[in-house]
């Protein structure tokens, strides 16, 4: 009976714990905003602590000069424990135009996060703002915990009157672009016919000299019939393939392209290799027999 009397209390405690888990949310602690100029020593410049959901008074905004650096430091926490958040941003927004930009915190595994920015990091649209910018801290991550998004302070931009504002970049607009007309390079052309005939004549002029040197070195035309009788197919295919290769080169020079030339040249070259090997074997046999 005593156990049954304690059961309602246990149920109430369990439901209270579950409701506590359900309202777990992201927040931050140990936060501060610091503005330091060039040459400021340790502890110099402006520094103020930040409290979740309690922004600094808008009547005294944080001032960022031309040579100052704004630094926001905090520790992200889920519920009551420090934890690294998946997303943590410092969101700057112009309250008049509603233009905004976010700067991500560099967050460590311990939850400590930091973001630094200067006037050079701000777009020209926000630099031209006539009123202080609202600076909000946004923290969220995976899971059922509620994200954090609340105003932290107001930021006033104090420009250098001697420095001109940068020009605003033209926004990128997606739309129809002008039609592109491709101009392809024309097919390669053969040289002038006069130049071609000159080199053809120069090559043909060496043929008599080649025949004379062959006869001078001991070429024996009488063995033509002997060679053709011993290996007629090999000699005929070899001579025919050599002539065919020259014809292929001529066609490539005049009308064929490389893709049409290479397969035919490979086939004829294979015939020349096989028939030439057999023809050279027949010549070697006559030489070993003392006929040359």
C-alpha cells in the first residue's frame, strides 16, 4: 500500500523531468563584445558583457571606427552544459532596408566561439546605413533543442570622412543571356599548288640518282625473275603496299582527314611488315646460296 501511495508522486516527478528535457534550448554564456583600435594595449578600447535575451541599450550603440576591430566572444551551451553548436552566427541587419549579412563564429569543441570583423568586412550597402545596425546572435544545431536568435547590441558605423566609400557591387541577376555564336576554325588547307609541284619535282629528280647508286653498288636486275618465282606473293604484296602507303599519304595531303587515314594506313602497314619479312627471308636465302 505504501508503494501505491508513492506512485503518483513518482509519475509527477517523471513528467516534470520530461517537460524539462523538452524545453531544452540553445543559449550562450561568458559572452562579451570588444572594440579595439590600432595600437590599443591590453584592456584598451570598448568592452561590455553580453547576457542572453538582454541586449545592450540601443541608446548607446557599440561604435566601430574605420581602424577598429569588433570582436565577439562567447561559449555556446545546450541547456546548462557547454557544447559545440552546429551553427553560430553574428547577424547584422539594417533596420531601415532590412538588408542583413551573417558572420559565422569559429566554434571549438568546448563551445568557445569567436568572431572578428572590421569595416572592410561589411558590404557597401550596410556602410551607407543612416541608422545603427542591429547585431543578433543566432545559435542552432541538430536535435530537438530550440535554437537561439535574439538581439545582442546595436552597432554604429563611424566612417572616415577622408576615405571614399567603396562602390556597391552590382547584384547577380539570373535571367536570359545573349545568344552565343561559336566561330569554329576552318579545316586546314594544303599549300599552294605551285609549292606542291616544286617539292614533287624535287623528289622525283632523286629517283634517277637512286637507281644509279643502286646499279653502282651491285644491284642485279637478272634476279628479279628468280625472286618472283620463289616468293611471288611476298614481293608483289611488299612492293604494292609501299606504293599503297605513298598513295595514302597523297590522299591525306589532298582530301582525307586524319581519322580516315590512320585505319587504312595501319592495315596497309601491317601488310607491308608481314610481306616484307617474307621477302627479306627469300633475299637472305639467295645470298646464303651465293647468288648475290
